[in-house]
């Protein structure tokens, strides 16, 4: 957990806002007046929300909306302002990806769902072009494939973070914060239980529902007092399936 938090470094400060430049270390590659962020899957619900949030958080960012739907992409770019633009990209095309990443500081991979994706094409392109990478993957198999590139990314000096979405990224951070808040002079808490839920489909559409059903087919992985466990919680799955069936009908 600590390693993941340290990896979430802030984007470089534009030169106009920087101070004491004389004492600062040498600037990394790809210097420019403002950082450029490519949001892949930017025409989708998660990617569009990510691009919008980044634009509000850092109005100085140049945000590229990467996707296949030009109409949606250009519409969102227009809403975000002159700092944004649409870029037509096929995430399965390695050559196209590398060309797009040559002039980018950070790529946020939200194109999906990741389930059953056999290759980490975007991550490999990011490492090849030395571009910082983060994704919102929630697929266990894909995340393990991504982690296999750890040493390669480290050797290239590329910050790369996988599974940074709500499941399990943010939920893990929530758990860590709860443990930290529960610490006392008596030591560490022995057990942590917390619950969160989403009501209905939330307007997510068929993609999120289909992804959720795919996830229900995967075994639950857990650690009990530091020991790895792999088990299938059929009762939980049954409740989740019933909830998904209800939400798809309402």
C-alpha cells in the first residue's frame, strides 16, 4: 500500500509557476509549458469522468481524450475547453499507441472492460516511450499480467500503477485509512470490516453490468492474518447476482 501511495507523484509544475529553478534537479524528458495527459477510453463513462475531474483539479493540464468515437470525444473536449482535444486511438494498435505517447507525460488507461484482455498493450507502449502509466483495472488476471512488467518499468524509470479504480484500488486505500485511524496505544486492530455499495446501475449501462457478471465468475482472493486464501463465497455471489438482476430491470 505504501509503495502505491508513493508512486502517485504529482504532475510536473509548469515552468511559469515553478520557483527556485536554479536549485531544482534536471528536468525529466518531454519538457513543455504544461503537462499533457492522455485519457484512453475518454469517450466512455469512467474515462469521461476522469478527464472532467482532471480538468477541474488542474485547469492548466493539456488533456487528450483518446477513443474511437470522434463525436463523443470532440463534444467532451469542447466542454473541457481549449486545453483539451480528441485523439482517435485504437488501444490494440501498438504502433499507434507509441506514436500517441511520444508527446505525453501521463497515460490514464480507462478503456475496457479489461476482463479477458490477453495483452498489456498500453502498459508496454508506456514503458517503451517512458510515459507514466495508471489504469483502473479490476480484473485479477489482467492485473497479474501487468505486474509481470514491474522490473522492466523500474529499469526504464517509468511510474506504473495498476488496479487504481474503486475495486480494489480506492477500497484498499479506504481500508488502510481505517486501520490507521483505529490504531491506539494498545497496538494494531485485529480485524477490519467495512461495507460500501452502489444503488442500482447508476446509469452505467450494459458494459458495467456485463463486467460485474464476469467478475462474479472469478474466485475471491483474501489474506487471513498474512496467509493467502483462495475461496468462493457462493452466498455473496448469489446476493450480488440477485442485485444485478434487479438493477437491470429497474
